[in-house]
C-alpha cells in the first residue's frame, strides 16, 4: 500500500532530481555562453560604447550596415560559420548610441551597450 511516507519520499526525491537537472542546465548555459563569446562575437569597443555582433546569428542582410547613420560598420573580409560576410564595427568611436542597428536587426544579432 502507498503510504504518506512513500509519497513524501517520492516528492523529495523528485525535487532532488529536478535540482540536479537544473544545475546541469545552468552549467551547460554558462559553458555555451563562454564558447559563444570566444567563437561568434565580434566586438567593437570604445570608452563610450560596446557593439557586439553575433556572427552565428547574423545572416549578412546588411540592414545595419546601410542604415547606421554614422557608418560605423564595414563588411568582414572573411566568411562566418554561416558562409556570409558580417558587419564589423570598425568605427565604433563614431557611434552615437542610437541603437538603430540593434532595433532593426531581424535576427537579434546586434547588441549595443554602454
Ligand atoms: S547604435 Fe546607432 S550609431 Fe551606433 S552603430 Fe548602431 S546604428 Fe550606428
Ligand atoms: S542587420 Fe543583423 S542580420 Fe543583418 S547584417 Fe546586420 S547584424 Fe547581420
């Protein structure tokens, strides 16, 4: 017969199991973020602003390159893992932090912070 003690034990064990899985997922996310930083981020940085381009997400559509009012971006010479040229924030010092590139990027590949 299934007693209250068994039920409590079952809940406790399930909770422990859930906690272990959660810890594993958190560790996995941390590792993936570090790998991503190393391999897929192009960073333009000045005292005032940091512009990150995620080359894994970028599809090379050129919206940011064309619409940046300060012409901050240049095209990469090499291809990304996706086989496209991607924007490089070569003139990050000209950025006026309008965030237009971040807002207009259809693939969420751009991040502007300060
Ligand atoms: S925040 Fe504005 S000025 Fe800066 S890179 Fe993006 S579009 Fe250009
Ligand atoms: S708008 Fe986004 S997807 Fe298009 S080139 Fe720029 S970063 Fe890449």
